[in-house]
C-alpha cells in the first residue's frame, strides 16, 4: 500500500488518502504477475475458459503447490501448475505421441537410404524425436516427443524404466534357458541384468527388461538357443495400448504424462 500523506509538515491528525488509481496500482503490484490462470489452462487443452474457471473454483488447480483462486496470474516460464496433481506442461508446444511401430519402419528422424521413418507416421509440427530405439524388424509401442528432458531421463540407465516384450522364438524354451534369461545372459558387451521372463505358451515368451542395449532381447534369446521369429514391444514404463493398430498413433493424456514423470523419479522442477 502507498503510504498516506499529511496536509502539512508536523500535522499527524489529518491523513489524506492517495488517489484511487494509486491504491489500485499498489494492490496490483503486490499480486502475482503474468497470464490469467484460466487462460493458461485453456491454451493447454483443459477446456474452455468457463470450464477452466470451474476447475479453479472446485479447488482442483494448484500453483507451486498452493490451491489457486480465480483471478490468479501465473508466470508460464517459472510457475508449476497442476490439475488434480497432473502437471499441465508449463512450456507451450510440448507433445507426447504413442506410436505402434510397424515392421520395416526405421526408428530415426531421417534415413540416408530413403527408408520410411517413425517421424513420418506422426504430425510434422512440432518436430518430435523417438525415445529409444526399436530395430527395423521389431514392432510395437514407441514414444515420440519434443520434451528433451523427459526423453533423456526415460533412456538413462539410472532410472531403469521397464520395457515389456512379447517374443515368438524357435522351439519351446526349457526351464534352464528361462532361468538363464531371468538371472542374466553373457553377451559380447557384458552380462545382462536380471529380467522378468515367463512362457505363456510354448515358444512364446513375455520378457521385461530395464536396460537399453542394442537388439538386447534378440541377442538374449539367441544366446540361450532360441532365435527370435517375432518381437513386439507391448509396454514402455507405465504405457500400454492394446487397441493401437500398427502404424497408428495417439497423444498421451495428462495422466499418462504424469505417470511417465513419476516413472523417472517423480515431479520435475519448474522449467527455467
């Protein structure tokens, strides 16, 4: 508040109020600056302005951990905004696509041999990149995003994000070979970490690993005498989608993005 002025020096009995415009300016300066919260929510796909106002009124929106009120303004570069505990994506333009990669498509942004790539199966803008790799003969779920921070953490070995595969191999796998796959297989680049392995039916394995070595599942199976005839990734961390057909993609919903963030160690710090 702007301090009041007296009529004359030494006169403390009569106080003159500052003009209203000065009082309003002083109050405004004390409030958080930036864009109105309901505008930010609407721009990031949470509904119309009215719907976003209802979310705020229902105490479902927090800013930096505090329940927001109508009229709140936020700095989109620094404030952390969540709806029902789900980060809304402070930086505009972040996208997350889940693709069911078909056989024959290359997991890269471009290919000098002119082969079809995974980025050609999703929208051109904004530019996205695959998180991790699936070799040309492997099919299944692949995440593509322009969120470099999340992509780095999903692929970093220290976070140990699980990848689950359905694997068709030559011949039924005996108990000894299953045990080797579970406990670790010696490959040319070292012994693999323990894996979760089951055989739902003869010649069909369900393998879950958290490493990201090149062609790891294929090499593991070959090492125990059962070459792979078909390999499908059915889960990436918390992400599954049995209804997504080969070549199809969809955007992740906010809850799925939240689960991905939790899978790599919890909530991220605000973007700076």
